[in-house]
């Protein structure tokens, strides 16, 4: 672990989930769905923090979503992390696209949604800084749409043979 910290960055350090959350303005949860509640509990009090929810409520074997149009993982995360400003983002592409979002055709569209305008502004800035094109999809209940959209990416990439090097763009006329 110490070697990893030394290689990471000059200000990197090792600590518990609660230590990391306490010393951060923005916290990202990107866990398998069945461990998300536990991960949030281990982070401690997230009141006042911007909490980016990158989860999707996937069923085992990527068979679908645990729930969809009437409630979302984003709304459940907000329920479990009361007092945090939850913004749903970074859930509609795979890790390889997160690591390199550059496509010859243009920037990858990254949709985000949440109920706190200031938190959404911060997340939009992070999205842009990482090389995506940020699109405000509205209030947190819009995660009910973004999570099935993520399932579309998953099935196209994994089941229908398009592979993981795919992403969505946003066209305007």
C-alpha cells in the first residue's frame, strides 16, 4: 500500500473511507450496487459533501437493473447519505472510456443530474476537466433515465458485440 501511495501523487495518503470522506469536498461512490449502502455507511457523515453517484443497480450477470423507472440508485444513495448533495454522473460508460474519453469524432457526452445547483456546477466542471462534454439532465429523479441508459451501453458493449470502446455523443443542429 505504501508503494502505491508513493507512486500516486505528492499529496497522496492512505486512510479509511471515513478519513477520505472527512477530508474531501467531493466524494465519488463507484461500487458494485450490492455493496453501495455499506460503503456509504463506512464513509461516515457526508452532510454537506458533494456525493457523485456513479453506481448502477445491476442484477447479477448483467441481466438487467434491480429497479428502474419508479426509483433510481441515485435516489437510494441520497436516502442513505442524508445531508449530502448527490449528483448522478459517470455511470454511462465503462472504466476504459473513463480512463481515455478521447474519440476522433468528438467528445463523449456525460450526463449528470441532481437537485443542488452548486453541486451540479462542481460536478459539471469535473466532467469537463476529465475530457467529457457535460450535459445537465435535470433533477436527481432523472437518474431513473440515466441508469437504464447505462444498461443500454452495457448490453451494446458486452452482449451485442460492439465492444467496450463505444460511447455516446450529443448532436445539435
